[in-house]
């Protein structure tokens, strides 16, 4: 399994992976979780995909996208402030230069390889990839809107989230906003065995391998 970071200037060379990502998001958010999201034949996407985010993708050995997340600087329009301000204690983030927002995190939990531990290896690999990218780009804090189920997953991974407000019922779930540290101890805590075995660079971005 590999982690690939795809910035806006590499969208074209990674269009196949990004198309898979949108279809995975549709299957998870629209299908399995039954969230109120916009889905077309191309998959799930929203207005924040138009803001040139960086995508973190987990790529399986057979070149399938099995995990993804979207990262945007907290200074710009963010899902937390624009779509879910009710999750924030003061209705705003008070963003700073070292804060990044993560959204649309999902993994293909049907993948058999990587099962057996406390959490699926794809989940831990994605956590490690998000933290590593954040540190490499000068971010120290990751904020996100998620649900209580995922908050428990973060705690089980040893990367607990600090709440930024009280949980709120939204649609068919109970959502909560939180902040996560992007630092070396957090990376080492979630990093699955083999994640740092090999590094390869290509013209499409940074690949990081995981066993």
C-alpha cells in the first residue's frame, strides 16, 4: 500500500486516482453512511473540491484508491466555518497559519488485507499520511468535522481529538468538531508497521510505502 499526496498542480496527471476517490466517497458517504451529499455519475463532490485542495490517497498494490482525505488551509473557506459553524463553540475557528482542515476522510472497510489489528491498516496509514504531509508543509494543528463514531476511532488509534464544541445532531448522525495535533509523537503513535520502509518520488507527487 502507498500513500500519495496530490496537490492542485498534479490533478491532471492523477485523474484516474481522483476519479476513483470521488467514487469511493460516493460509496461511503452516500451509500454506507447515507449522508445527505451530492452524488453524480462521477461520484461525490462538493464546493470545497473547487478550492484546489491537496488530497491524501491510500493506493493498494493493485492501484485502487482505498482511502482518501481532503486538506485545505484553515485561512480560506472551510467546511467547518461555512457549512458546520454550529459545531464550533464560538461559531468560528480563529484560524492561524499552522492550521489545516481535513475533510471527506474515508476508507474502503471491505478491504480484507490489513484487517486483524485494533484498527484497519488503511485507516492507520491514512492517519500517518495526513500527519506527515501536515508536518512537511508547516502545519501543527488539524481541524475537522466528523461524527461520534469516528471520534472513537481516533481515540482507539491513540490520536484523541480535542473538541471545539458540543456534538450536534445533523441529518442521521451526531457530528462534532475537533482539533488534532500534527507532530512527531502523533505520527509515531499511529504509524503502522512498514510505513517507512521505502520512499519513491515521481512527477505526480510523493509516494510513501506501507507494508
